[in-house]
């Protein structure tokens, strides 16, 4: 039996840039869809307020808000048309072309943020036009922001933070109920402490911070997962070319938990099994049954093919260790641009 080896893997600039652009475009498309939903809600809200308005000045203001929202709707359709089609392979396009695409998407994000700010201004103006108490307006707006954040990050949060996703939604519902109860008490002309409302406002803002932090962590995991799967798929192609078959398909050490390591086993009649353990970040472990005299030669072939075919730089180093490779995910230093591999040859 040969021993463990380690290697760092770096990515061609085009690989890194295409991944970044893909993430940016997905984020831009999600933002545009969210803006479209906000526009439709504002149209409905303005029409509702116009139907119950009694003062001509109020109707005039609402008509102005309607025109503003229509203008922003036109802007949304315009920036949607600017989004570029991205190439499938990072090595099929020039770096400067990818850089130009990156600039276009960045400009789209800037314009989306401006449109979002203007829509939020209209939203606030509608509330203020109803002469709702300032603090109640603030809480309602913060709760709406919470709903938008949860909706925008729903898929990512469920993928990586299942229990946290459930807890965040429950906290939002609890805050919404507290506000409803407060407003009902006001309708009944009950004496309600304003301190309760101030505390509710503080709690909504704390929840927003918590959602944003959790969503950011989940988004980073999405990026790491994308690169991890790129490495795994590249590894499959390399071992296939070297005459190996997949003995055990890609699986997660903890079933259903994407935070755990990916495991995959390759096999050849001559060399036997080669196992890989691939975490989101940190050290990748490989346990092989290749003899010492062949181990270094074969892994150099793996490194050469990974570099030539997929833009992955690696240098496998043997480590004297026995038993199943340790999962160092919890203690490993995050390295989004470099994956280290370890092989026991």
C-alpha cells in the first residue's frame, strides 16, 4: 500500500471569471424577477388606495406614483434585454470577452439597485400618504423586506440551512402577528405602549441582519459547491481516460447533507480502487490501492490531464497515514480559489 498525497488545485482565470459571471447573472435575473413582482404589487396597491381615496390631492399623488412605477417597469424590461448569453465552457471564449460580459452584468446590477430604491421610495410614499404612524410604517416596510429576502434566498437557504430556513420563517410570522395584534389594539382604541412598537422595529431589523448573514454564507457555499462539482466531473473524465470505471457513484458522507464530503470510488482491474473524499473547502483526501512503484507515475498523469483538459493545477503528495482519511472540513481554512488534495498511494 502506498501513502497519502496532497496537492493544491488552481483554476484558469477564465474558469474563475465564468463561474463569477454565472453567479452574477443568476443574481441579476433573480433581482429582475423580484422587481417585476414588486411592480405588480405596487400597481395593485395604488389601485386599491385610489378606490378608497376621498381627497382629490390624494388621488393626484397616487396617479403620479402610478406613472413612476410604469416608468420603472419600462426600465426593467430594458435591462432584461441587456443580459448576455453565457458560454457553456470557460475555455471556449477569450478572457476579454468574459470581462466585457462581466461589465454588462455589473451595469445591470447597478441599474437594478437604482430601480429597487425608487420602487421602495414609492412604496414608502403610499404608506405615508395613508397617514399611518411612522413606526408602524417602518415595521411594515421591514417585514416586507424580510419577506423579499426570504423569497429571494429561499432555494439557497433550504439547500444549505434547512433548520435555519424554517426558524427564520417562523420568526417572520411571529413578528407579523405581533404587528397585527398591535394594530388591532389601536383600532379598538386600547392603550398600547409605544415601547412595544419600538422593540418590534428593533426585532425586525435584527432578523434582517440575521437573514442577510445566513444568505451570504449559503451563497458562498453555492459557489464552493459549483467548483467542487466541476472538480468531481473533471476527475471522472480523467479517470475514464486512464481506464478506470466508476465503482461507487458520487454520494455524500451524510446522506442528504450537502455540507458533508462528497465520496466517489474509481476502479480498474489492474490497480484496484481509488477513493476520493471531497469537502466544500479545505483538504481533499484520496485513498488508493496503487503500489508504491506505480503510484507517483499514475498521479502525475492525473495532474497532467486535470491541467490540460480542465484548467486545474495539482501536485499530489504522499502522506504517511493509515485508515480512512480524516474529514478536516470543520477546521480547514477556506480557500475558494485553491483546493488541496491528499492521496494515500
